[in-house]
């Protein structure tokens, strides 16, 4: 592994989660392709992208800032899942799975951010 972010568990999990979100949104109805489906995909991708960008060649302060952006993207994904549940695009089981996975990921990113010295 050549890059620092590749060793971070939060980055690894965010990549897995983004793939799971992508697979789930492929089942959404056609009218959601450019609406909630695209928003879920972009926001979930943003988590991993911000972790990677912040970890590479940045100061600790910048890394913490990028982790903050990644956390906000994860919260955005949670909100999207509330909308998807309300629109009956995801089951209660799917909602619960992603809610818990995102909650754990957010806690991990918050812990990582707190551990970084500035």
C-alpha cells in the first residue's frame, strides 16, 4: 500500500459502504436516477474521497478539516436514507443496516480526527 489513506480502517470501510450504496441505488426507480440515487452515490463517494485527499500531503490541521467534510458527507447520506425510506425506496431492514453502518463510520472518523495532533 503506497498511500497513507489505504491503511486507514475508516477509508477502507467508506469504500465498502460506497459500493453497497451504489448496488442498492441501482434498484431505485428510473425517476430517481438524477435525484436521490445520484445524491446518495455522490455523498457516499465523498466520504472516501475526502479521507484520501486530506490524508495525503496535507498538514494535520488540513487532514482534520477534510475528515470534518467526510463526516458531514456521511451525515448527508444518513439524511438521504431517511428520504429513501419515506419514499419507500428502501426497506426498514436496509435503512437500519445503513444507519448503523454510517453511525459506526462517523464514530470512527470522529475518533481519528480527535487523535490527530495539531
